[in-house]
C-alpha cells in the first residue's frame, strides 16, 4: 500500500461553491455523479482505470 488516502468525505451545503473552491485552491478535478449525490475528486493524476499514479 502506498500510504495515500483513497477515500474521504467533505460535507457541503453548497456543492457547486465547495467544488469551485477545492478546484481553485488545490487544482483538484471534480466530477459530479448524477443521481448518486456524490462528487468524485481526483487529487492526483490517474491511469485509464481511474487509479492514482
């Protein structure tokens, strides 16, 4: 195991505002999951399967 976090949750009342903040502040890539109520956050480059490199 690489010692990296692979899952965490950040609660937010305004998801669009929070997404804009984290994308701007940290350069994270955020993708909404329609119908799931989740937003996926990529904090590092990933491979074709979505696994962090």
